[in-house]
C-alpha cells in the first residue's frame, strides 16, 4: 500500500512535468497546436512596438462671415459663392504657433501616459523631444497594440453644441469622469448594450440640467380667425309715370374661429468628439443627476461584437478622462514598427540549460546524502518546478529579465528549504519513525519561513510597484513562495511521511 501511494504521486509528477515542459498538442486543421498557454514576456525579452508622434504642421480652411464668426457649411463653397454671401476663407494652422511650447509638449506626454495606464498597458516607455515636440512611445506587441496606436494621437476634444447656431454649450472642462457600463437591453431579445457614461462636475451638472430643460420637443398651438360679411340689395320699379326706387342694404358681419393648428418644434444639441459628430438629440425631461449615458453600437448577443464595443468605449473613456491634448499630433508611419529584443530565445535557452545542469547536480547530491528520502525529494522538486512554470503562465505573469532572476531565486530557496527538512530528518533519533519525520518537517517549516519574513514583505511590495520589471520580479517570487509552502506540504512532505509509515 505504501509503495502504491508513492508510485501514484510519482506518476502524477511525471504527467505534470510532461505537460509543463513539452505541452499538449492536438490536431487543428492541418497542423498540431499546443494547447498549453505560452509565457507572457516583457518588452526586454520579446521586443516592442516603436511609435513616433510628430507635431502636426498642417492647416485647415475656415470660412468666416463679415463679422469674423466661423461659418459651418455642409458642402465646399466656391470662391463665387463665398463672395456672394460676403464670406472669406482663411487657412488656419492646426497648431497655433503659441501652443508649440516645451510645457505643452510635456503635458501631451503626461496625457498619453495616463491614457496608456487607463487602458491597461502596464509596460511602456515614453520620451519627448522638447525641441521638436516629437514623442517616442514603446509598448508591447499584442492583439490590442494596433488599437492603442490608432487612438494615441486622438485630441479628445469633447463638445455639446447647439445644432442650429453651433454655439458651444459644454466642453471637456465640464467633465468629472467617464466610465463604461453595460447591461441587458430593455428588449429581452436584443442582448447586451454597452454605454459610455459621462458624469459632469458641479458646474457641468447645472449646465446640463439647463440644456436638458431647454432643448426639448415642444408643441405650439395657433388659433386662426376669419370675418364673414353678408350684403342684401332689393330694387322695385313702377311703369306708371311713377318710379319708386327703394334700395335696402343689409350688412351683417359675423366673426368666426377657424380650426386650431398645432406645430411641433424641436431644439436639438449635437455631441462631438474631435469635431466628429457622435449624435444629435433632444431631451424628454430635465436631467438632474448630471450623467449622460451614450450607447456604443447596438445591443448584441455576439461576444466578439460585444467585446469590440467594450474596447471602443474603454478607449473613448480613457481619452476623455485624460483631457484633450494641447497639441495635435500625427503618427509617423515610417517610425511605427515592431523591433525585436536584443536578447534572443537562444540566449534564454542557454541560461535555462545552465540552471538545469546546476540543479541536476544539486539533486544528485540529495540522493547521495539522504538516500531514498533524497531521491523522493528530488522527484518532488522537479514536480514543483513544473507546477511553478504552469502557474506563471496561467496567472498572466509577465516575465522580464528580473522575472527570470526571480525564478532562479525561487529554485535556490526551495533547495535550501528541502535540504533543511532532509537534514533534520537525518539528524533525528529515528529517521524512520513517522512522528520524528512529522516533527522534523514542522520545525523545518517554522525555521525557514520565519527567516524569510522580510523577503516576503519585500515581495508583496514589489507586486504593487508601478515599474513593470520590478512588479514582474515580485509576482514571480510571490507565486514561488506560495508554492514552496503549499506544494511541499501536499507532495514532498506526504511522500516523506508515507515512506516513514510502518
């Protein structure tokens, strides 16, 4: 029975090791695909997308009336049409000369940083040239990179304007925060709807309340009246030498009321982001809570479509929350490229091979010094490394150079821990006595983890660091310390206790 338990555990460790180091391959179409998740590598190991933002040097034609007010036209007007209406056309730079300052360059950099943070880009590098205003951004290459890049130079100018007069009623200064909400549609068959929820600040709340009270659909009733006049004339003529002419005129005036006519008038506002119309609407009733939910797309039951809507809303929320860029930038297509890391996969394999050789020598020492206990602990050690590598992959830990160092440190700590337990068992009065083995394991746990308390505190602090390379080291070490405690209690200690059973 004792041998069956140990053999079962060993077989389980072998299976886990096969999965961790060699993967699980299934036939997909015309190829074999590994279903085990790959490692998430940081930019220093995987490479990065390099994006250069350059200051926009273009200009925009603006039409103005005789009083100098900007005129909005749906169609492009010819010079003759401009002259007929008394309009003039001016070429206005997209970036005013006075805005191209080192202060605005730095402000633009900070806004882009805030947007990357809010969109979950944990690792990036960004720098600004205070002479030219160019901003160089390095971000990881993944499925969302193109979306980040395409929205990186979005100005983020938010406006609510009068649809008729084009008067700006609200702008970015009225926004407190923007978040994304989604839930079931009012129709049970429509699926889930995604909303961009704009919450206004105190001043903006009052403005929006007034707007929602003013820009409504109204019905105007008009009463029309008409006057009717009736004229009656009677003529009497006598043929006998006597002509009597009697004229009687009867005038009757009656004032009557015609049917009532009802006209519906609607005052509407238009919401724009970067001068692109989002929607035109009026309001049914005053909105007093100071929030404006904008639906993104339509309600859907398709998960891919829903995720696209959520991504769009999240991107728009991050842009509006960070404020509008003081300078308009262009994405330099010639400097938008993926550059591999200087550290190659071959170099990483050499490091792994070197660590493996050193570990193998250490496990042989276990077997020589502690005989069967050392052999069982060596097998358990290999199982811990296999589980450890799987945990790192499935907990989305991004591995950097510092993360690799963390893995090596974890292996060293586990070696010290196992060696301490095996040494205590060997030095006990009867190493084959189950109670002595249990007591030795207990003392080993107590001594080891008391000594690494400062390390554990540092690890937790590193996990919450803003610097990705440090947080990578912290997360790798956190899972390592966790497995040293849990895995060795469940597997290594169990094998040693089963071996000591009579």
